[in-house]
C-alpha cells in the first residue's frame, strides 16, 4: 500500500532520519537514496512499510508521530501508487481502442459486402427493366400489324393483345429469373 506524501508523513520520515543515520534508515527500509529524496520532496507516494519503520524509530526514541495512525492521518492510502494505476488505465484504454478498431474494421467489411450486393442487385434490376421495356414496343407494334391485316377495329384489339403478351412475358421472365430458393419459397 502507498500513502500520499502529506506534510505529516514527510515530517515522520525526516524525524526518523535525524534520529538514526540516513544509511541506517536506508538499510532498514530497503530503499535507495534517490527514492528517499523523492519521498521527502513529496514527488513520489510513500510505501506504507517505510512509514511504519519510521514510526517504530520515532517510538523507540520517544518522538511523535510514533504510531502509523498519527502519521497517515488525513492522508490518502492506495493499494498501488497513482503512476501504476495510470499505466494500467492507459493499457486498458489501448486494449479497448484496439478491440474497437477491430470491430470497426469488421463493420466496414460488412458494409462493403452489403454495398457490393446492392450494386449487383441494382444492375440486375436495371438490366431486367431495360429488357422488359424494350420488349414492350415490338409486342405492341406486332399486335397492331397483325390486327390491321383483318381490320381497323382488330388493330386496336391487336394492341391490347400485344400489351397482354408483354405482361405475360414480364411475369414469366420475373418468375424464371429469380433464384431457385426464392421460387421455392414463392410456391410454398
């Protein structure tokens, strides 16, 4: 556990260092001189065991704060120092971003597939429509010409027969041009 370097905590360390030599304090706490300087300056969160050792030294010499409760009063205590938490958070954020990017890539690929399918469908529908519309004129003209051979009244009837033949062609072509599974579902 780590303790926020409040003035009381730093004072506890300074008193303990004054009571014994700095080298002896470093040996008891198993810290480096650089770390100790950072603790005293308040740049780094202090391990709870270092404060506990400082309190024991103060207690042995009759100085206060001599208990851990007095030393860390009103100080924030964390399981891990904030820098390590930040590293973990950044790693978690990076991991989440990586997963999010993978999901985005998959969605883009799916969208591309959908767009390709729509393009193919549009081209197919456009081709079918063009074919059926171009077939309309010959059916009407053919019906008119065959009907005109008999009489003018039959010419109008020939146009109607041409339109009916054209509609029959549309229906037949639509049913035959659909995929097999769609036709099977259509007849069920």
